[in-house]
């Protein structure tokens, strides 16, 4: 019956989340056998098929299956401006670290305490 369950779930859906869930069930079945809760290793009967997408290149998988997120233009612009601000502060931070190193004070928060 346990092998039939895995096949039935595989027929209905093969999303990446479903495969991960089935892998978790398989690991649980192996665990209960190792703990001697069951006499038989049921994990051997619980086969999980890989998703049909090419796992090496990611072809055949949608954006949501790859774990990516969509972004609005406003969000993109906000992140771009934040990146530019951080890059412009990089020079001053580097100079304060260099000054602290020249003074011999190499503690992590030395420039902030001065």
C-alpha cells in the first residue's frame, strides 16, 4: 500500500514541493526502521520519482519552481538606488578602516567608537 501511495501522489502532482514532501516521508520511514519501531524497512517500497524538468539546467521548470520571485519596477528601482547608495559609501568606509588599521586599532567597531 505504501508504494501505491507514492505512485498515486506522483500521478496527481509532480511539483518540486510535492517531491520534497515525498522525500521527507521516505526519510521518516527509514528513520522509524532504524529506531526499530517497524520490523520492515518501508522506505524501500516508497519510490519517489524525480520531477520531469531537467534538474541540471533548470529547463522545463517555471519561475515559481526555481524559487525565484517576480519584482515590480518600483521594487527594482528601489533596490537599484539602495545598491548605488551602498556603493558610494564604500570608499568612505574603506578609508575609515584604513585609518583605524594605521592607528593599530583593528577591533571590529573601532571606527564607530572614535
